[in-house]
């Protein structure tokens, strides 16, 4: 993934104050969205988890949260759990930058491989992960609900 974001970004850890915006982006992005409680657990209750935000840097007026990523580092494995970008900020390198930062964090914490699952129909996400170096390693039939759909398991080893 060599492409830099086309909008100026900062990637920083999420805070409690970010949760309303994160939940709104989540609800607008997925047919079966995570709940606020799930994000709260990732933020404060999961010792393996990280919840990062992507913020567009505005001209002299601060920043705007435009995306987020949740990932876990469990021993030698990085697990990409959840990623979404606000619709107006899509296709501007935000998701790629979040993935790039998660991979770097995984390496820093000693992860040797990475894994994720994605809806089979989500072509843009699959291409993003392939460009980052992930490859399909398995398929889980009927894994997702709302609607029922297969999950493509993608991995990267070595990280």
C-alpha cells in the first residue's frame, strides 16, 4: 500500500467522546452494526484491543472524525476486527492509512501474522486488503447474517 491519503489525516486513539460519531458511522456503514456497548468494551475493557480514529485535518478549524478501526493483538497474531469510513471521506485513502497503522502497531507489538474476515460481496474492502498484502485463506459459509452471506478469511504471514 504505497498510496498516501488524499486528505490530511491524523490517526489517534479513540476516546469516550468519539463514541457517538463512531457509532453513527458504523450504523451507516453496515447492515448488522456493532452496538455502542461493543465499542465501549473495545475502548475500555479489552486488554488486547485498540480502537483508533482517523481525523481529517481541517483548515485551521481542528479535525473531524472520518473513520475508525478496531484491531486486536493477541500474542503473535494481529486481528483486524472492524473498519469503517464516513461515506463522504471514502476513496481518499483513509481506510488504507488505518490498515497501514494497524499493521505497524501489530509489528511493534510482536505480531507475526495478521488475519481478518470480510463479506464475500464487499469488493472494495477485499481489494483494499489485497493491496495491503492480504490473501484469501479460507471461506466461512453463511457466516454473516442480515443478510446471510459467506465470510472471506484473509491472512498475511509474515506480517
